[in-house]
C-alpha cells in the first residue's frame, strides 16, 4: 500500500488534534489565571490597618467585621497644626512619593518621630491614616 498523499485525512486529523490541544492549553491557562486572581482577592481581605486594601476587598472586610466605615486619618485642621518648614541645604527623601525634598520646597515634620516629607504628600497620607509613613508612630 502506498503512503498517504499530502493533504489526506491523516494530516488533517493531526492538524485538528494540534488545534484542539492548543485551545485546551489556552483554556486551562485562562482558568488558572482566574483561580489565582480569586485566591489573591480572598487572601488580601486580611486588614492589618496599615495598608490600603483594594476597594472590593475593603467592602468584604467591612461586611465581615460589621464596621460601618474604615478608619480615617486626620482632619484638615489637625494637619494644619503640624509644623511646616522650608527645606534648606541637604536634600532628604520623601517616603510618600520617593522624591527628593529639594532646597526651597515646603516640608512637614511629624512631631513625635521628626520624620519629614513634602507637605502635600504627607497631608494626603495623613488624611487616610494618622500614622507616620516611615515608622507608623501616631501623629497626634
């Protein structure tokens, strides 16, 4: 019996098998990514109070704990009472934005730990949580 000619049923079935196998691999990978994302979302529900949660996890966390709202930071009046200064000389690093606090920029030092940051950066931080971005000491 002579070998099958090119394009006969044998090569078509191999091509179909390869296509089906490729589709199965893609489908399994998609399912694995969905599972991993769901697993990460359920593991990230643990709220240690220091790190922000994704919006969906925060809603689940509040629903489980029965809390009415997440803990908030300082109000604008309390933030305004914290000391500000104009930076002179050596540049420090702002731990909030990771940029340098340059000469002539307005900075704010926290009273308990004396860590300093760009004033707008630490103001935004303190509106969300009342702790130092570096050492987590309470500010007031």
